């Protein structure tokens, strides 16, 4: 399993992006990276599914896809009630200049978007066996609901069987696999990571039942690789208005150096053999009732988590910034 994960498959990689876009700006940077990688022929974005339950999340996602010249990528939404507030930058979907949308798009509200599980089942049913990579950078809601879904007119297979047949790898931004140090006391403490605890029941269902290999990019990875604000200032000036720049600046008052949690979750599965990261030994990840991730090494385990070697951090961060700031075709 480890050998299969660490080798580049035939290109481009068919990819599904599952995101809580609007809760942090790294989701937007990661989506920009995916478009850059697709322009380079390294992946193909099949669909985006959203776990932030606010209608502007889908509209804003369509803004970004349209900005990058791919307005027809299907977008699916959930109805979970999790983080229903608009977020600090999703309102860019409605922003106008002289009466025209700043970022043109035609999906004006998530209320008219397809259900996420329906879109996931449709996308997977049409894919080649064992080909799809799913990058989950938000809550576990959609994918947990997918594996619980029954056979239907889209496919006679249950969700779990459909995933087992069609998905090659799940890359997840979630959990924490090292002890975290409290800066106030210096004491080590465990972390109930945000993407896990916001829909904890779904996270535990997926961890228990997901049938393909999983790569976990833990909290510590994004913290170790912070997006340099100088890139936001200097690398996006090819556009008078840029959705990645405006999202970054609206999320937290600049200047700041945001952790690259979601970007790392995209980079590894598309470029697994570039040496940016190391993998833990094989093992099994479980999530307890408090939202803590637990890893137990096992030669036949389903899971690995990412490790960021000090010697590779500079070139990894360079790759993240160059890809996310690449102009649209």
C-alpha cells in the first residue's frame, strides 16, 4: 500500500475537492492550486462539494472556478446546519462594481445547487475504477453521508462499495498527530482539531468505515508551512481584483502568514513522489468521543499521516506559493 500511495499515477489525476470554503482562506488558496495543477496537466477537477451550510459558499466557489476559466465544474452542497454563517469572504460572490459582478458567475446561490451526495455518487459512477483522488479539507459530513448512501438510479452500489471501486486515495486535512505545546504554560496537550470536532459524529463514522487508503495532513503540517504574506502582495498583481487575495485579506486583517493546511492536502496526492513530505508508517487512525485522533501503527493499516521534513520546508512552501499564485490560462 505504501508503495502504491507514493508513486505518481497516470496523469492527469481525476480529483474531487470537498471543502468548507468560507471558514478559512486556505480553502481558497487550495482551490487556486488545483486550477494551476489542472492547467499543468497534473489533475482534472471533476467536482467540488461543500460542507459549509451557507448558500454563499457555493456561489463563491463558482466565482473562483469561473475566474480560472472553468465555470462549468459541478458544485454540490450539504444541508447539515454546520457553520451556517456566511463567512468573512463568501460575500464576494455578491460584490458589484458599477452595477456588475466583480467576479462573474452563474450559480448565484447554493439553494439551487445539487445535493453533495448525489453529485459524489454521479461523479464516482462515471469514473474509471480505482482512479479518483478525493481531497477533503473541511468537515466529514459529505463523505460520511456518501458511504452511508444506498444504491439508487445513479448506481446500484452502496456508497461504501462505490467508493471502494472508484476511489484510489482520500487525502484529508484533519486531526493532529503530534503533541501540541501550550505557549502560555509550555505544557504538552492534545488537540481536538477543528475539521474533526465541527461534525464529530461524521468524522468518527468515516474513520471507522472508509474503505480506501487515507493520507492525513494533521494540524501540525499547516502550522509548519505558513503562507508568506509577501506572496499575496507581490504575486497576484496580474489581476485588478483577485478572489484569492481578497479572501486572504478579508479573513484576517493583514499582514499575516496563514498556515497552509488545505494546500498541503492537495499537494501530496497530486505530487506524491516529489519529496515534499514523508509518510508515517502504515497504521490505523481512530477518533475518540472527544475529537482526538489516535494512530496505531500496523503493517496492514489503512492510514498514513504526513511528516514535513525540515530540509524540505523551503522548497515545499515555494511550490505552494508558486502554484496558488499561477495566473489563469
